[in-house]
């Protein structure tokens, strides 16, 4: 009886680990998504640029006096907006990022002007 109590937990762990390994090895990767269309590219760019001012303002409130952290926080918000758009429209993430880049390089017309500046990196003295 004691041998069963000693072996049972180990056997359970081995069986569970085996199931996990087989599941991982046979799982299909997620679909990369469809290619982005020109209309979606422009919609995404317009959406991202329209969020820039409020996102930068929120980042400035969150990190007063620290331009590098403000910029980092802004780009995290921008990344999240791009991910949400790509997910909702089932498009490739790489195409979504490229659309924003193409919009900035091509100076696509929007209501808001993007601010493609880079803050100087001056790390904080203490964390």
C-alpha cells in the first residue's frame, strides 16, 4: 500500500508531463493573418496618429520630467493600439507595423500631425 502511495504522485506527474509534451509538439501555430489592404493601412495609420496627443499627454503625466520614459510609455500604448487593430481585422502584425511606418515616411494626410521625434536617452540615476 505504501509503495502505491509513493509511486502514484510520480506516475501522475509523468503522465501529465507526457500529455503536455505531446500537446505542444502537435499543436498548430496560430494563423499569421491576412495581408493588409491599402484601405486598412490608411485606417490604421489614421487611428494610431489620432491617439498620439492624448497618449503623449498621459505619458507626460505618468513620467513628469523624464522624456525617455514618456516616449517609452507612448510607444507601448501605440504598440497596443496596433496589436488591437491587427487582431480585430485579422491582419498580420508585421503588415500593421509596416502600415504605420509607411504612413509616417509617406506623410499620409491625417487630421493630426504625428510627432516622429526621438527623446534623448538620459537614464535615471536611481531606480
